[in-house]
């Protein structure tokens, strides 16, 4: 399916972008266990990320981090989840039937250091999810909105959740991603 590949490439472009023309304005919609940080610094320098309970990613299968039940509020599977290591290492792509022609793409990945993500996505912002620093950023690519949320799970690794949606609204997309971050975090073994 070309459109789901395009959505994944859009998310990947956001993940890899160094300077982006679009960023989230304001806080993601508040939800229990999610709080914006009091600092407005987005420089990526300064204190280490908050990590309430360090988790390990060793031996974790990326496609096991989210289930059909976790994704149900967005839509059922349009096709089965699939590893996409050729696009993003240690990642899984979910294409969901959200009622649109192309569906909505969600990507989850066992990702790199939090500070690396901050430095590359300098226009992003930090929120705290379940006591863990989470770097969020959204970017418009044509008519498609791509958002990523990267949650620090230990000193060297993060879990990234990305979503692409035609005509997406950043605040709504980030709000929809927060339960996914919590679900993925809950499936990681405590270090």
C-alpha cells in the first residue's frame, strides 16, 4: 500500500529532521499522568531526562508494544502490524482503518537517547508522561500531519510513537498518542 508507506516516510522524515518548519503550539491535551514541564527550554541541553522507573528494551519485540485494543480508539487494523527495520531500526508499523481512504499510520520504535532526539528536533517540546520526560513534535508535510512522541525509558534509550494523518490536528493527535505511550511503557520490563 503506497499511502501507508508514504505516511511512514513522513513520520521518518520528522524523526530524522534537524530543523523543522512546524512545531506544536501549546500543551498536549492534559490527561491523567501527563503533565507539561514547567521549563520552556527546547535547546536539548541541561539536566538529564526524568525517568520515574528505568525500563530495559533488551529482547523486546517492537510489535508487542501496542495491541489491537490499545489502538482501538483510533481504528481497527487495516493490515497486520509489521516490522519496518529497513526504515527505522527496531520499529513496527500499524496501519489503522480510521474511516479515511488511506487510514492512519502509527509507528512504534525502540529508539535512541533522549538527548539525541532533543538535539535533532530542536523545535519540539517536552511533556512528562507517567513520570518520564517525553519529547513531542509535529510537522505538516503537504496535507499530512506527522507527530512523534519520544519517551525516555533509561539513560540510553527511548520509545518513540509516531503517527501520520491527512489533515491531522497536532493537539488531537498528541492526545491520541498519550495512551499509546503509556501502553508501550507498561509493556517494557523494569530495569
